C-alpha cells in the first residue's frame, strides 16, 4: 500500500469537525459503573479458559510530574515532592499482586508500557523495585522480542537512567519534545534544550533501544509555520525511527492547566493547517511514511512494516504490532482491555489508595462489548490502521452480510467518495491519500453511539 499523505486544504476545511480518536470503540464515554471489579474478574477468568491463551500487555500509569506543562490533558500530579512516589509504588505493587491472581501464570507479557505523568519521576531504586515486582507476578519475556516501551521526559532522565531501563528490558522509547522554540516553551511552561533532548536520544541508541520516537505538538501559542519548521529540521538531523505530530486541542473547560494559556496567542485554524502541511512535506521529503493519526515512521520501522502487511493494531497506547494481547491497566486512572471488556481504575489517588488498602482491585467502571460493538470495532480498526476495509473478511469473522448490515453507512460514504476521501467497490473501501488525515471522519460513519448522540467532548480531527 501507499503510505503517503496528500494534503487537500479545501477537503480538510470542510471536514474538520470534532470526533473520537478511536483508541477504543466504544470510546470511554460509554463506560459505566455497572461494570465493576467483579465483572472484570469474570472477564479475566474467561480469558484463562481460551485455547490458545492470549499473551498479556501491561500498562503502568506513573502520574507524577516535576512541573506542569500548560497544554497537558493527561491525568497527572504536579509536584516536586519526591516523597510522594514510595506510597504510590507500594499500592501499584499491591495491585500487581491482585492482578497477577486473576491470570494464568503461563501467559507471556508481550507488551509492557510505562506512561504518565513522568515515569522517570521514579528514582533508580524505585525503577528496580517495580520491575522486580512485575517479574514476581507476571511472566516477562527475557529474549528482547517483546514490545517494552516507556515515555521519557528528557529533563528527567540521565544516561545512567537510560542504561538502567535498557538493562531492565525496555527496548522502545517515546521522547517528549513538543517544540524547541524558546517563546513557545515559555508560554507552555516546558523549558527544554536541544542538548538534553538529544543526549537522551543518543544514550538510548548507545544502549541498544530498538525504536525511538519523538513527540511534537502543533497549535501551541506563538507557533508559526516558520518557527515549527525549524524544530522539525532539528529533529530530522537526528532521524528518530518515528515521529508523532499531535494537534493541540484547547479545552480549558476540561483541562485546568490550559487556562494558563492565553487564547489570543494560539495560531488560527488556517495557521495550524499551514504548520501541518509544511511538516508533512518536510517528513515526506526526509523519507518518513504516514502511518495515520499523527504518526510517521521510517520505512523499515516495525509499524510501517506491520501496516504494509495488514497487521497493524491500535489501542489505548496508540499504534502497535501486537493485536492479540489482553491489556491490564495498573495505577490510577489506567484502562484495561480484557476479553470483550474495557475497564478503568479509579481516577483520584485517595480513592485508588483506599481500594488497594482494602485488598480490592481499584476498578470503578467499564463496559462489556456486545456483538455489534465487536463488529464495529473491527471495522474501525481496519480503517484507522490500514486505510482499507475488505468486506469479505469482516463478513466471515462476524457472520453478516456487510452491505445489508451497513446499508445506511455505505450510503453515507458515497458523499465522501464524491468528495475524494475514499473509493468503494464490491470488495470494500479504500481511503484515498487525500482522505487519510480525515480517517476519523470515515470511522465516525460506523460509530453507532455518535449516531445515537451518546458521545461528546471530542477534539477537532485536525
């Protein structure tokens, strides 16, 4: 398949509306408290009866940040008090034990991810303690063939930290950058030099990390196409394996830190499109392929290879090459995907601590997917990962007639076909290179909950 992007400004302007990012379907809006820890235990038990047993994925949420970045919409605790991490570590290790009791001990952990917050808010001793506890409760790989990744703030990591993480089995890294421009950095309260950023990247390469990604954000205060181009040029000099170029969604009514950003300093929608267009051109000329949903990768990166082979997957951590794992979420606000269910941990630290101290899994809501959910999730996953939807494979997996089941949706897609977003034939749907930036719009056609007006508070697709 062609892993490229065509930039059609008129098309983007007409279709740029709010919608889900589809790290899951149904989205978290549909989670409810009727799904509780007992529902979760039952789901976990069912997965232990399957043959063959699926491998596992572990996600650890480390919420602490030394300083707050004003743009951030993540669940985090901004503090300089390092004494806050040991009590949290005590609880997450106890949660590891509780979760380990739910799953067959032979199930191998193919994926492991530490996110935040800032995972390296933990000191070296705490990192070792958490990894030791993980090995004591789950079957981690020892052959470096797993996808073991960590999010890194270069301001919170040294070469020694990177070496320790590599020794502990981490082999993939995501480096937070956003923008090198000093005016932009000051406006979002994230002062970060090129030297410290690239020192961490070089340390990761020296110690054998397999894949390194750099995160950028466009749409921040004071950004222009010219200023952002300079940041991208500097990043391209070190040629990371992947790049994520995220759209800043200004939602101060939801995310309190964003209230400290002066709205008048934000680029206009047309300026944001110009930034994105120029960035796409820079990355394309440098040999990067468009994976989808803000992600670019070099042709030999495993995400690019998986997409060409039709095996790419997307979950709460983004794009992945491991689509057959049950995902266990650990830590405050973490989300899990076990069997045909989604579950989420308590969002407030005090509530999370209380549940763990009472010997209970800290799950407070979730959802069990019905047959229609599973079908539509399959459709959306194929579109958002591979830009191609084959009817026959879906029909075979779900025992339906595609054209009958999705008669309304296929009729709606005809307008998108007329506009040049996609093409349709008797075999399926193919998203055009001009429609790939708008893949969320295509997926939204198949979202039953949007059709029923049961979803809200989503960011703009561009």
